[in-house]
C-alpha cells in the first residue's frame, strides 16, 4: 500500500456491497478512503448499483484507532419513486471491524441500513459491509451526522445528597439541527428536564434543583481527532471558540461561585493492554473526588458524562467510577456501569429483559432496568485494566462472565445509594 497509508495509525480492508437499484455514498468526517492500491486519499466513495448489484473494495486509514462517517443510500421503491436514508457510522480500526454508534437505528429514525460485522478484516479477505433497504417508516426528524439528546439514554448513575452531588450519563446533549446535517447546539433545558424526570423516577423524591440553580458539569468523552467538529459545537454552546480551551481536562468556563454550565473533554480510547490505556486513571479519580468532596458546596454540582451515543466510552467511565468511588467489585462495577433505566425495546447492544441478581426479585425479570452491553471486548477489557490499576494487590485475570452475559443480562435490585452493598 502507499507510503501515505503506512504513516496512518491503522488501516482496514472493506467490501461495500449495496443491494440492487441503489446509489450509495460513503462519506468520512475523519480518516481517509483508499481504492484498491491507489495512493490517493478520498473522503467519499459513491457506488451506483445496477439491477444486478455491485460492490467495491476499499481501505480506511486513520491517525487514531477510529474513523467516523456516514452512509447515504437512495433506493427505488417503485416506478420513478425513490427514498433516501442515512446512517452514522464509527469504524473501529483496532481489534474489531466497525459498528453503528446507535443500537441499530439512526437518531429519530426507524431505519436500519447496515448490519454489524464481527469478522476481522485481512489483506486477502475484506470485511463485508452489506447495505440493505431501510426498514420501518421514514425519519421523523431532520437527519444529523451527530446524536440528538435521547431521554431514554439519560440515567442517574450515582447520588450523594449529603455532598450535593449527582452523576448522570447519556448521549451527546444536542438538539436536532434545523437543516439536514446542520449545526447543533446543547439543549440545556431538555437535558435538565430529562435529568429531573429520571431523578424523580429513580429516587421517588421531588427535590431536584431548579433549572439554572446548580453547576452543570458536562464531561465530554469524545476524541478531538475524529469527532472534533461535534466537540467544537458543544464547546460553543458553553461560550467557547477553540478546542485548545479544553486542553488539560480543565473546565470551560473556569470555576465561579455562582451557578453555571461548564464542560471539559476527556478523550477516551480503550486499549487491551494493562497500564497502556489511553484513558487517564487520574480522570476517574477526579470524578470520584468531585462526587465526594471533603466539604459540601453551597449548591448542587451535577455531572453529566457522555460520549457520542452514550454506550461504550460512557460505560467505561461509569464502570470505572464505581470502582474508584464505591469500591465495588469488578462484576458489580461492570453491571452498574452498563445499566440504564428500562427502555421500551431493545436491539444490538441494548438488552431489555434483564434478570435481578439479588433482592426479593432475584432470578426474575427486572421491570425498571436495561443493560447496554459494550460492543467490543476491548471496552470491557479496559475496565478490567482500570480495576487492576486501582487494585494492584488484588488483580483479576479474567472478566466476570455474569457481567458479560447477554441472554439474559443481569442487573442488581437496588441502586448504589439505596443501601450499603
């Protein structure tokens, strides 16, 4: 392959195979596309598939372990009638091929365009990307390259009323764009409303602080190299202008006595090797100390952790937080870190019908909680590495199977703050 590609961090081999009578366009927002042995990098690839179908081999290379993009497919639904659908993709170029960054559907969309591939690509055998006709109804919203805040993904992870601290998780807190793939901004009011609703549901209390009376601390877990545009839009919602303002895990804007909205950026890139995680152990220890300060602040500090879809990198940090702050076992930390409130349906990484591991309901389906299984072993392995780093005298060699089981997935009957566990 070209010298250009050899300078890239990773390169993987794919075969795009749309259904017949479609026009498919793959566009990257990070990384590069190379056709066959070409040395010319491309940011997009168009494939017009005739009645008999067509396919195209290509490589994706990037300067990080990830590349990001989207596929737009135009397909015939009848004589002179066409429809278009779009799917946002993450390409994982490390030890897995790729997966949609939502649980099988695009935000505000019931279509499923591409099936997950688990086959490791090789120079002689590319990973097959099968493009299929979307299912369900047409999108109910404006298409976006990035996420739209999903109330179902917002979940109260931990709560210390005596410290005036709360920890929530979710996906990117953007509103919907005004035009297809247009600029997005953080919807602070909706985020507040969703957090309050989950707080009331999960705790049974009605004392959630009023809008703009607390410090909202948004912790973005995305990569500036592959998701810089999304992070910049988020930063601009907080009054920032340049990504350099987020260096060093500092808050922007800086701390003030009065209530305000702040954000910081922790770039989470999971890794299989112990002590070689791109994830900074100090970061989760900071989060733990913020949630359990020596002196309670005058007003609530509400922390909101998120990656793009609120699944995997968010799961790493939520699980690592349980290890650092609650001192839970690896199994309990993995289960809590991937547990969210009950969703109406499940697909892909989301497991809806989970069973309780303890309490009066032990062995039965839990009516209140679902699990988001992290998509690749590297995410769970990163949590294992973090556990061993924080517990050097009691290291664990293997991941607990109960925490990884998908059929059924397991949850605990109580939340961490409800009793001593």
